C-alpha cells in the first residue's frame, strides 16, 4: 500500500468538505433570508428535509441531505416544470 496515495485521498476529501462548507456560507450570504416556517406551512418537503438534517447533524449534513433529495430521480421525475414567465 502506498501511503502517499492514501494521504492524498484524505487531503482531497478534507478539501472537498472545506469547499462545500465555504460554498454553503457564500450561498447563505448572497441569497435573501428564507423564512423556513412559512415554507414548511406551504408543504415544502425540501425545506423540511434540510431543517431536520441541519438540526440533527449540522449545516453540512443539511446541505448534503438536500442535495440527495434534489437529485433523486423519483423527485425529479414528478416535479412540476419551472415557469418561463
């Protein structure tokens, strides 16, 4: 086993986590404030998944759970098309 390759894999994994956290913070600063309570009352499942995962395991887990939900083929297949205005 080549320990340099194992070390680089851990380095790349740590870099990925750091970049994900920084992109989350940048998105949070650039986007307007979302009222989670109003979104939950409207039945927004994605917000519910994000809020619960974030409370249970932190910001990165909330973002990861939301990404898994958003890219789920069953969710995408049954989603409404976006309006073109």
